[in-house]
């Protein structure tokens, strides 16, 4: 169908099956921040925000892609690092020639290969992060910086490499923030709102950029960050996208501010932010997370470093880095990087609850990804090579989870008449019961990866399964079941 530039029309866009089937994407954060490649060591951004509030999160931000903001907060770890390594007078734009020199000969096929070998079905690239620098030769010059873009068309070259590797290409754009545009510095709670440019020509600038990305590269995923500037026609932009890429998808971070900005209103916002920080420890628990309110329309939502207890009705995409940063952070320690086992088990949990995983890695200015970041992706890809049929193309079952009689965590997926029990570890004995799973007269069980039929029968109305004497060590074990039901 052809979409009209109205919310009624674009909201008829169905979620494409390819996206629901894909389950795994790789998030590539690449920009000027890739040159310094540094952020402080923080155990968990969500926990830090929960415990200490926004002011501490901004000053100690573990996201290396926030380097431009973090190094301007006097006394912050990144401010100190920048002075020690680059010098007090080194301007952020001094990274431009270093980035262009490094990316001139970088191998985009190698980056795509890392994503493919991880088992990803799509890739999302940051075409412009909050720093305002674009990775394609944008026709629309930056209102403050002029032609502020990479010398090489990295968006085009990487798109070609990703598609040649059999994956779909998605493009990220920071519509909510463009720090050079309004010289924004984010260090207090209210800055999360006040840093969004409020002048009309920024909306025109951002819209021109996204239109160009759609027309030139036809991305399968259109991934905006933070929010969208007020004053334009977002429904028209979505209609343009869907008419250009009928099976494309858009994320949820397109909320448009409704209140008109003024000096008096901004002062009230800042005052309110200070009150929030002062009373942070007394706020309700559900108000202390890093969340993004959904827009008028979206195909999927994007919680960050989050997990859920239940199956979500709306399609969602868990977005996180392999470490505590999305961009390359040379300061991360081995213990800051997720292990293959942790990644596989988290992935199983996400898929069982109607989610996709968008896992982030950060190439440096030469397009190289640190081995520490690649290793867990390689482990995930190896697991998917043997167990992918329990993941790709599946849908949630009647329930997302249970345990074995031994207490082992189990997640479920379904495809056709098959149910997949994903064991997050080996039970304490070869024979165990899947709590709540009811066998039928023709129940069968098969261990994926090894393609081994398993003994399966009923015990007290629940399904008992027996594993072979020797089972290779894996992060999770996928058991294909037929002829079973859920007692709930």
C-alpha cells in the first residue's frame, strides 16, 4: 500500500516479518569519539543513575561516544583524561583529521564480517551521533560547523559491505541532540530536555538529513535517538520512509516536545531539574531508570540495558554494548565485557519475551574492533550456528520461562508445531522435569546442536527429559519439543 502523510495512514504499517524473525542486530557506534576511545570505568550505568541521579551519571558517563560532552564537565574523569592525554587546549575538532586519516583505508568488509559471524541479521550504524559529525557527505551543511562530515562515505561503503554479507542495513541518527548546534553541555538533570535544539531551522536541518539517508541508502531500520525536534511533520517523514522502504521499521525515540520553549519556561525546567536531583533518593523506584518515552507511532521500542519478567505484547529491541559503553572504550577491563555465556543466556531471555537484541560494538578510527569486544560475539555466533533454529523465525510460547526440577532456568520459543526449551546451564542430573510443561501422547524431544533424540515421558503430569551421558559444554542447551502444552 502507499502511505499518506497522516498518523492514521502510517500507523497501519505492519511489523515486517523479517524484523521479527531476525532476532539479532549489531549496533556500530563510530565517529570522532572513536579517536580518543575513552570513558571512565563504571560498573553499571543504570545502577549509577538509580543510586546517585543524573548529575553523577553525566559526570561519570561510561559511554565513550559521549566524549565531547564528558570532557567539557570540569573535574570529571574524562575532563582529567583529556587534559593529560591530549592537552588542555586540544579542541574536539582536532579529532577530525585523525578520524579521516584512519578511516581512509579501513576495511568495511571486515567490520561486516564480524557482524555476520556473530549471527546477526541486521546492522545499525551511527550516521550522526550527538556530536553532530556525519559519516556521509551530507548535502545539508551543519548550521554552525559548515561541511562537518567524514571525508569518506562510510555510510555508503559499510552499507554495501553489510548487504554483500547477506544482512540488512539500518541507520541511526541523533535527532534529539546536536551539541555543536546550540553549544549544549549536559551536566544537570534539566539538560536532558534543555539540550534539545528548540529553533525551527534545526528541525529543517535534521529532516533534510534523514530524507537524504532514506533516498540515498534506503535503510531497513530507521533508528532515531532521544527525541525529534518540534515544528515539522513527522508523519510525512514516516510516510516518505515507508513508501521508499515498504518493509522498513522505525524505533520509538521520536517523541516531539509539545510545550513551546521560552526563557521563563527553561528557567522553570532547570529549577525543577535541581529539585529532582535533590530529592532523587526519595523518588519512586520506577522513575530512576534510563528510559525513553515512546512517540506517537513506532514499530518497536528500545529499552537500554534492560530486561523484563514477562512476554511483551509490543515488539521491542534490547539495546546494549558488549561492555558498559557503545563506542570504543580502551579503558574497559576484561571484567567490564560480557562473556559469551552471559550474552547467549541474556539473548535467549530477550527472544523468549518477544524481543530482539541490538548488541553494540565500537570500531576505532581505523575501523578495527578490539578482540575483547569481538570474543563474546564470536561465541554467540558459534552457539547460533548449532542452535539457531530455536531462535531465528521463532515467536514467544504460552509462557516465557520456567525452571527444571533441579532449579535450572529455562526459556521458551515457538515455531510452527515446535516448542524450544532453552536451558541456561546443565541441570544437576541427566534426568529432569520441565516444570509446567505437559507431555502428550506423541511427545518427542531432540537436543539441537548435537541433533540427538532424547528420552521424554511424563512424571506427575509434567514432562521429564533425559540427556545423554556426555553433553558438550555450551552456554545454553536448546531442546526441541513436539506434542507438548503448558499447564497454565
